C-alpha cells in the first residue's frame, strides 16, 4: 500500500476540511483501494453536480437530502443509501441538516493532498 490511514481514527482528533458549498468533510480511514469520509451539511447547502472515476456508496447518517444521480432525482433520509457508478454525474441539496458517510473505491487521493 502506498497510502494508508492509521488503524484507529478518533473523531475528536480528526480535522474537518472544506468540502465546498459550505459542507465540511472528515476523512475516516483509507488505503489505496477504499476510503470512508463523513460529510456534514447545513440545510440549504449544495453538493455541486460532479463526476469522478471512483465507485461511490453513500449512507445518510442524519438529515434529508435531494439527490440527483445520472439525471434521476429522489429525496433520501436517515437510514437510506445511494450507489454511484464511476463517471456518473451526481449531486445533492441538503433539505434538513445532515451527515453523509461516503465510501469510495479507489480512494480519493485529492482528499489527502496527494
């Protein structure tokens, strides 16, 4: 492995980063093949429509979001999940303050400054 997080990632000592659009992210763990990221949104904040070469699965830990994936739009809430194939455009609007848990394969090396 070229890139790898520590074995234990503690919320209190893990810094938040600007994720754009007012959202913040916290890198929870990764290696070259996988990455988990917590993203915090306030109501009204937007995750701009974008695409990337990574497979992504997202779990809604808190809140309510309007998500668009590949031109299809749905409202998702706490407990729901989303799957995004590589290179498919997706984005969201936070309807109620919330937290998303994103998992990527391979890792998003730009999130750790590589």
